[in-house]
C-alpha cells in the first residue's frame, strides 16, 4: 500500500504508519539500535494537534509500565518552554542513559504519515523556525503535515492555519508505541 515510502538502511528506517509491516520493521530497527539503559523523551505540546505526537506517545508508553523512564506526556509535556530544563534534569538524573527523542515534524506533502527512526539527535521546532536544543542519541520523528506553501514558518501561524488530523497523530503514536514496546521487551 505505502511501500513506495519504505526506506530501510543500516542507519535509518523511513516507513508509512499504515503499512502493515510498519510496527514490526520499526521494532526490528529499534532492537538493533537501542542501547540500554535508555529513556524516552517525548517532545511536543498538547495545545496543538500537530505537535502532540510526542506527548501522546509518552502517555501510551507510560500506560504500559515500561521499566524505562519516560519524559513528556499529555499531563506533563516537554515543549519549547521547558525542553532545556528537562534535558538538564534528565542528564543529571540518568547520566549513563541513552536518550530516545520522539517528536512530530513537517515534511513533504507526500510524506505525511511517515515515521523515521535514525541514530542521532533531532532539532525540535526547526520546521517552524524555532531554535531549540538538539536532543537524543536515537530519534523517532513522525511527519504530521507539510511545510506551509507560503513559506511562513511562524509557529503560531502554522498551527492556527493547518488542519492536522488527530486520528493521524493517534495512529502514528500507536505504531511508535507498539514498536518501542516490542523492541524493549
């Protein structure tokens, strides 16, 4: 169905959430790349649907009672205002833990619904013109919408003018959660 969007290399995986094999392929990649001990830093805010992939995933992970620390849930989101403080706290509390960063992002219109996992950090807010602290040893991002055709990268204008479907974000969060759960069991 969405196999045109599937790219799997040694360094990364890029796959559409609706592909039947997405959870298994993503989990397989994570099993190979996750270094223990690790924690999950789920970035975003619950105030905008387009930016809630991280907090929804964090909430789903928290409900599974994983033995790994989870930061960023719908109740306690990690977002632009508290990201730096949270990262400082995480590194002080868990100095030897690898950080798996999870966030929503913007991409090409045809890539909406795709999930990418790769080694290395993410730069939260970059797609909407924010300069936030790069974070993560391993990153999982989900493309929830496309860049504004007008080129307007103003954060508030972006989220007020676009219509990201909550159902898309929920389904992507479910795939990411299932993949992580399977990988760390």
